[in-house]
């Protein structure tokens, strides 16, 4: 089953959740998946051979990130996590207002402040989030997709799949407990997918 990634936003219309139930991977591929210890969590590096089951056109040209590449990116991610959230929140409230809120009248400043407050809390917790990494090349630039997962609640027992599946889904749990970001090695920018 392939899923289309729904870009994350802080206002949720979904009340149910759906997860990717793609085919199991081979033992040979499992052996290529690398687990690294981070400061307060763990990271899983998926090899280039791992088939991503969402946004497949984005992942045509893959590479396997090295541990050093991931750790270099992590140094930047730590500094830029909140900044990337502020950017998407600004776009949600001020740029894509009609797309996100429809005809609903909102106090933009109040909504922005509320969402920023939530993002600040999330950013403070982010060092404890588990991470999954996959590398790809787009327009000649190496990029790292990072899936941040908060397992403080795990109603779907997804933590047991952390080392074998790139965990994606949509719905209430995923919107509040996962965040997918892209790190560009050349520009050193972190953006929300």
C-alpha cells in the first residue's frame, strides 16, 4: 500500500489514523539498516535500497547517508528545529490561510501565537524524539529526510517497527506525534515536508 504524504500542519481535520502497511523487507535489507545512538534518543539510517512508500517521485535518486553525515546534520537540526516550525506556521496562518482554514474567520495574530507556543513546546521535546533518516539527491543537492517520532504514547505499537519501516501515516496521532523534515546539506536549511 502506498501513501501520499500529507504535509503536517497544526490544525487537524482528521480524527482517525492510517499507517503504511507495506510488505515486509528482506533480512538482507534489514542488515543494512543502521542504528545510531543520539544524545537523548536513537536514529535509524535507511539504506538507498530501502523503498520509500510515499512521494516516490521525490526519492528516485537515493543515497545511503553515513553516520558522519547524519551527525553533521543533527548539529544543524538541533539549532534549526524551531525555526523550521515557525516558517510553516507563518505560511499556514498568513500565506495559505484560505487553503488551511477555508471560510473560517480567524484572528491571525492570535492563531499564530497559539501555534508558536505549541511549536516551542515541541522543539523543547524534540531531542527525545526518535529519528529515521533516508538520503536522496534532488537537483544535484544531497538531502536528508528525517522522520521525528514522539513515542511517549504508542497506541499502534509502532516503536517495534522503528528499525524495519519508515513510519508514515496520517490522522490525529501522526499529526501530533510525528514530523517529517528535510535537511539540505548544501544550504544547511531545515524545512518541513
